[in-house]
């Protein structure tokens, strides 16, 4: 196992750049009680440098989600009367993904047949995919999913989501985080072509593709707050959209996410830190990173 020390560098921006040079991110998520989650991911993708961001949310909540991320465009996915994605939603998502450089799927999506169909369709298409939150909870119900993969894939589970994916108790995962993460990533990656990266979140977040392993050293307990994972999802997707490889984007995204949390905690304290603070301090984190101060 190669241990990765240090973080990848984000390429410099040419002075004559335009928004199309920095990629489009498609964020897919949202449901009746969870309009904030996809908006957090979309705003983080924008603050993470993506040139264009589109949010695809069930039509019943599309406008509510869109109102929280005015710099992004939005798509209303077909949904049933109960708000769950309807069969045409998967086709809409795949069509939109064809115009994107990265897809972030799962924040606030909910669990059920319609949501699972979106996960299956996203796995089969070829745009790099960051799968988080209910994207992972639906994935846990898809037998043989590693072999269905047609895209580069970044999975970002917390220990509870990881437990559902591998069928082991959280305590066993936490007792040997590095070995468990590396073994799972290696097994899943071997089932299909293309990169597969596992981000096992927590204190000392682990990024591994089964051959390489990075342990993050930024971040603080104030980041244990609802929505922080959605911010990470959008950030990693933005870095992929800008041309970074999945493993490098995950390593850099995890570090910058934690650095933003450290800057926010220094200004506002750990106790009061919320997910939107992480987005607010992303610019400061990138300035510090790109200046060579870290």
C-alpha cells in the first residue's frame, strides 16, 4: 500500500479563461424534507471552482432548491404524487450528465425505488460520479453494484453508511479504519474498469483506491454538523470537473474541506459551526492553499 503524503495541487487558471474551462457539475438530490442538502452541494461546487453547476431535483421541490443556490441552474425531475422520482427521472438525469464533467448524487435524495433507479442509472453512465448520503444508502440495496459501474466513482460514506455498504458493524470499521477502507476499495475497484475511490469520513478521513492511501490531518470536531458532508460532495465534484483525477480530487477536497472548517472554527468557534460556514470559508481556504501558506 502506497501512503500518500502531501496534497495534490490545483492547476493555475489562465488569464483568458471563461466559465466553460472549469467544468460543469450536475448535482442530483433533494426531497420534500431535504431541500437544503442539494443546495449545499451546489453552492460548495461553485465555491470549489466549477464554472457551471446545475441542480436536478424532483419537480415538486425544484424551485425551493433553486432559491437557495441562485448561481446555479436547475432541472425539475419527473416525480410521483408522493414526491419520489418517477421512471423518466433517470433518463433526464443521464441526459443532463452527458453535458457535465462530474455528477454529485445523493444529498437529500431519500431512499426508495425511484431513488434507487437514479443510482443505478448514474453508475451505468460514463461521467465521473461522486456518491454520498442517500446515494450510498440506496447503493447498499443494489446487489452486485461494483460490476455495474461504467464511470469513475468516488464514494464518501461516514462510518454508518460504510457499515451498510459492507455489512459490518460500525465498531469493527472504526477499530481498523485504514485496513477496512483499503480492502473494500480494492475489491470494488477490481470489479470494473476505471477509477474507484473511497473516502471514509471521520476524524482522520481516509482516501484510498485500494493501492494508495491518504489520511487527512485538517478539520475539527465543529464539523460534526448536519450538511458538512454535502459540502464535501460538491467540492470534490467541482475539483473533478476542473480536470483532476478522482483520487487527487478526493485528497484535495478532503483537505480543503477540513481547512475551511479550521478557519471557520477559528473565527466562529467549534460549538456554533454550521455547514454554511464551511462554504463561507472555502474562499479563504483556497487563498491560503494557493498562496503556499499551508
